C-alpha cells in the first residue's frame, strides 16, 4: 500500500510490525473463537469494472444510474439486527453470537485514496470468505495529511463521504466512494461488523497529542498529554468528535451511523494510558470496596455521553488489560510496568458493555 502522510501506527508504539495492510492475525476483542488466519495478499487485478463508453454524456448518465442503483441496494439491511450482550455472552436475534475477528486499522485512510480503495474491498471480501465476521478499525485521523478532522470540529468530507463529481467526470465510470462511509458500506456488503475507535492514545493518526496541540494553539494552558483526560476544553473537543461520528449520515448506505447494525460497537480510545496517575483513577473510576462507592473518571463521563446519543450499539473502552489499584495483589502480573489503567474498575461501569484485552505475546 502507498503510505499516507500520516505515520502508519500500531496499537502499541513498540509493536509496529504486528499489523499489516491485509488481514491482521491478532484478534483483539473478547467473545469470539480463536482461529489461525492465513495471510491474504492484496490482488491488484480485482478492481471495480470499467463501465465506460466513448460518449462523455453517456458516461455521465450511466454513472448517475449506477449511483442510484447502489444507493437503492444499500438500503437493504445486510447485517440484520444489532449485536447485544446477555450476561457474559454476545447475542444476535436472541441466539449466541460467536465470531472470529481481525484488526485492520487502516480502512478509512486507504479508502480515502481512490487509487488504493480496492484494497478495502479485497480485505473485507477475503475476510468474509475466511469466516471472519468482525473487524476493528479507526474512525479518526486527526491533523496531518489526509486527516478526517483537520482542526477541532472541522472535517474533510472527502475522507468521510462519497464524492460524486469525480465519478461523473471519470470516463471509465469508476466511482469515487471515499473514506469511512465507503468502509462501512463495504463491510455491510460482505457481512462484516465493525468496531469503530474514536481516538488514539499514541501519536499515529494524530491521537490525543494532536488534541493537546490544538488546545495549546488556542491558548489553553496544558501541562502534558495526560491533561486530555481532565481538561474541559480537550474533553469538549473529544465529545464533539464523538457526536460527529455517531450522528454521521452515510452518503452511500443512506443510514445514520447510530442506526446501522453494521457497526457492532464503539471504542472510546485505542489503548488509553495515563502516566501521571498509575492508580487508574484518572482514566477509570475508583471503587471503594467497603462502601462500594464509585467515583467518576474519564471513562464514566465519556461512556455516559456516548450512551446519551446511541443506546443501540455496544460500547467498549479499548484497554489492554492491566490491573490497577482495585486489585493490588494482581498488579505483579502486569508485564513489568504500569500504564495508569485499572482493568477491573473500568469494566464495572454499567455503560460499558464488554471488556477487551490486547495481547502481544512476542513482547510480554
């Protein structure tokens, strides 16, 4: 794949080689059966067909008809009902929902490049053929080249949506469906459900460091990147992005994101960490086990905010699974260092529907 101007990152900054641009072998969500997935090579010869004619206006008319046909077809729900939880199980239409999942963080970024978009179709088609039915991917790209969010509250529609004009002007008749709308539409087509993450802990694709820089540029006094979890301005920036994504109307499927069962779940952040507070209280909630008192933290506030707009989709945090102060006897199991999270307390929040762990057995 041709690299974007953003640095292509991994879930863990020390582990960039673990993901590739085909189907990633790592399964990062709980609830599915493990499977040894083969690698899938992207085939350049399987690209959208050329519907061209010699006459420019014939191409335009054909292009318009094809757009209308695709929009009409996309209105038919292909993934059925929403995935729910029942106790410790995922359910779909009242039956257990077992799945094999994969991680392809790059779908939106690649889909925003018309010359590379076929890779999104290829990987989702191959995933479906291999029995992989859930994919985790980014719903963010903050600042930098081909950014989704150019500045706080300002978005590049080309990264989000379907661009009609290039479609009509292209003599070959190939459409220019771009970005996140396209990725969701293709996932819907092949029966793959998505887990969409709102922001990165790391600097890849902007991350919380970009939010901090935006605030500093606006004259806000910021001590360090961990102020992302406590500063009201930064929290406002982040909430605006959550609202923008959840309420987005997909220009291809004609379905709002919050109403689309293709999306299985939202993720608050890819691997949140807080180095200024190793207790985990800043990111999570602090629980007094004697009196069962729950104190609000960042996860609680943001989870409540998400659920205030969307109660149809599941919600998870995106944590790696480190123990914190609520179970000090287990902190010794952590891989030699602390990251300021508390796996137990955060997943007791009622708005959080399921837990995740990120396993890197080669380095932990």
